[in-house]
C-alpha cells in the first residue's frame, strides 16, 4: 500500500491515526463483550475504517453525514461521548433512541448524523433533501451518504442518484464495496465491473478509491469538498474495501474463501497506516503506546458509566406521547370576506397562502411547475414562488418522499404531490418506515405533507381511482386527513402544513370541480381530529368522509323522513372518537359509509370501537357500507356496481327497521 501525504503536516497525519485507531479499539472491546453476552448484536467495520474516518475528517462538523450500521468511525469522528454510544447499544436512556432502536439506527441533530433504517435505500434520498436545503440556503455545504454495494441494487439508489444529478445537488454518494451483501458476492449482485461506472449513466462524476488507504480517502474528499463548494454537484465514490468480520457477528465468515481473507488481512487499514507513520518518523512507539492507553481508558470509563446506568423503565404515556412530535394547534379564525369557489380552488389557495406564510416551504411533484400539475392546482406557482420552491420531480416517488424528509431535517417544510394517490405505492416504504417512525425512534420531526388526489367515479380504472387511506391509518406516526368540502379542505390543509408531523392529505378528484362552497378569502386553520356534524337527528348515526359524505347527503335529501346524525370525520388519524361515541349513544343505530373496499377499511376499526365502547347503547348491529372487495374497474357500468352508492339507501333503510 502506497501512502501520499501531499501537504499534510505531521500533526494532521497523527490526528488521522488517532481517528482510525479509536474505532478499531472500540470494536475489539465490543467483540469481547459480545462473547461475554453483554452486547446482543454487533455490526463490525473492522477492515474498512479508513472510509468512515477519512470522509468524516474531511467534512466540517456542521455538514450532515448519513452513515450505515458499520460506520463507527463517523460517530467517533464527530466526538460523540463514548458513554452515550455504549448506552445506545445497550438500550439505555443516555442513548439516542430511549431503547426503541438498536445499534446505529439513530440520528442526532447535535452531531449532524442521520442514521439509517434497515431498508437501506431511503437514506440516499434523505441526503438529496438535506443537500437541496443546503443549496436553497446557498451555504456551500456538502452532504455525505453511505451505502454498501448490495443496496446499489435497490431502486432508491437509482432514484436518488438521478434526482441529485438532475438537481445538481452537492451530495457525496459513498459506496463501501466490501465484496459481499451479507453472504452474496458481488458477481451475483451486478454485472458491471465497477459500481463507479454507474455514475456515467446519470451524468455524474465518479471515482474508484482504495478504501483501505486513509490518506487517499482523506485527500480526495478534501479536494472534492473544496471543488463542490465552487461547483455544486453530486459525486459517486466507490471505495474498494473488505470487512474482516461477518455481516454481523452471528453470521461468521465461513462463506468467504480463506485466500480472500488472507489477502485483505495484509491490507489492514490501521496496521498499514501505523507502519507508514512509524517508518517515516511521524509516530513513535512511546506515543503509540500512550495513545492506546488513553483510548482504552476512555473506553473502560465510558463502559462503566453505561453499565451503571439503570435499565429503561417502560412508561405507557411516554411511549404513546412520543409517536408524534408535540404540536400546539394555532387557531387562525376565518375572515368574513368569502368567495364561492370549487374544492380544487380551495386546495390551490391553501398552498399559495401557506407558501407565503412559510418561506421555508418547498412543493415537489411531477409536472407541478410550469405545467401546473396534472389537475392545474399549482398553475402559476412558479411565477409567484420560483422554480427553487416549486420543483418538478422525475418519476421516482420513493426518493422524492425521502427527499422531503431530508428537507425537514435541514429546516424546511416539504409538500409532496402524488400525481395520483395510487402511485404512492412506489413511495410506500419511506412513508411508513421513515417518516412515520422518525419521531418515535429518535425524536426527529418529519415535516412533510403528502397530497393524494384519489377516488373513483371518473372511470379512470384500477390505477387512477383508488382511495387507499387504510394503507396509512394503520401506521402509527402518520396523520391522515380526508376533507369533503372546500371550506374544510383549505383550513385543514393549512393546519397540515403547519403541523411538524407527516400528514397524508387525501383530495377526492371527483370533488375537485363539482363541489362549490363559500370559503373565506384569507388564511385560516381548522384543527385536525375534529369531525363535523352536518345533520342532526335521532334515528341513526351516519359516519362518513370524502365523496361518500355527498352521497349520504343525496340519500337523505331523497328520504326526508329519515332523522339522522350525519358525521363527516374530516380527519381519520387522529380520529374524533368523542363525536362518534356521543352520536351513537344518542341514536342507538349506526351505519359507516366509505368508498374504500370493505375488508380492512377504516370502517372496520370504527365498527369495532363502537362495539367495545357503546354496545349497551345499540339497538341494532353496526352496519358497514363499502365498495366491493375487487380492484376498481374502468367501464361505467362496472364502476357503478363497484362503488357503494347504489347499495347505501337500501342498507340504511334495513338498519332502521331492524
């Protein structure tokens, strides 16, 4: 191994040695502890420390790094107190996740480190969002994100690289190519000779680097950092390296040929650098011994602190309260001046007024800029707010949602438009596993609203007509809003954008241009979790939301003899159970009306809640009315049969005579 110190001073060389030695000595201690059963799991980075250490040393302390689960050198390089890391690994309170997630699955704004989730790929898109925020701030900062060669096969990798290249984002994509994805060798993962070659397909600068040579890593990263400040752009870096331990300790390394282990043992990044420094008179034996003793002392003292810390005591209230970031609703009362507008106009007005109110807000989506979006909701927004804040995205929902999380992490509000709610399936993972769980895991907000044009009745077929709210009401950490009227749509969307938690905001397409209402011209807010009682009666409670509210109103207009409470839920998570139970206790009969298919829909949970809490008040079984348990068809006759509009009136009358 050849080292080139370039213009580095002896002190700089020794600093890099201290940085690379520390994670190695911690790892050696951890291997002892895991054999003693004092640590449950460990992902070793022995053999590839030079990458995380070199990258971290080259970046400023206020530049974000997104590491993987074997990048200990990133955490020690940011000088996180060791006792906090040990507490994290033991699930103690001084860790970063209150015992809710293990090992390196955490982030910390204090040290500008954003940890991974086990699905790997989304963090690449998060880096895009962080870098986009830096670009908007014009602060010249770069972002570094780590991944392994295995995760380069994930769609998120390609989406994130494409976005970074198209948007010219200052991101360092760090691939640690250690030869194996758990046990699968690279020749069974991809066919190109070098992963760096993939950068060419995205018009991206790329480099192949000796990942075991600390000076090569540090010098290249230092040069790139200066260059990217002057010329912001993404760079793909493939670091050739090897891990000398298993994927995690229980995996072992029996699947690796011994000759390969022997070859890479010779290339040990710590031993080779120590030898270079010693031979060039930079490192003395006495200094090396003193440094070993100092680090080991820090390790032992920090372990003692972590070991003496009591085990976390579970608290039901704390667990439930940490699912969402606390948010105090800001009541802004509506003005008296109103205008008669459509549902779609109310959405557009909310977005305009919210973007004026929040100068740190960014809206992203397919065709939303000059074209104005598929439904023309953002028509004229580019002229008013500029292309920096109204951003056309490639067709890559997963990375765009992840980028929204990155914007949130770096101080922005993200509004993401799904062209159709159906398409959210390709962005499902970062919504339910990243956005939804971030505050619970490490108390980081996910200030992202995902707008969801949805619903049937327009003969758009199986891929443009779904109302898929139940995919998300099931997931703790998400808020789900589903208005039926322009007035509610504007006020609830304003509140959703204010709320620092992730919100899925459903907008029924059939209502866009068919429903008018007098709506206040100025900005106002409506609290989430409050249902609206549209009609009052004493025979039956009708619970609904979205377009089905209008269908219920039509049915009641045809049957004026029916005395009904009609409850428009407006928000599905949080759910206004108080209003539901109060109405059911009054009427004794309840019918739940949803457009979604029956099985697994939110009507099922509402029905169960009513049975558990209001059973003694019921005069009849809870009735659910929903669409058929089939995909939604295209032809009008089939779609009409699929939707519950033709069945509701009969079911309602049957319930009344039960």
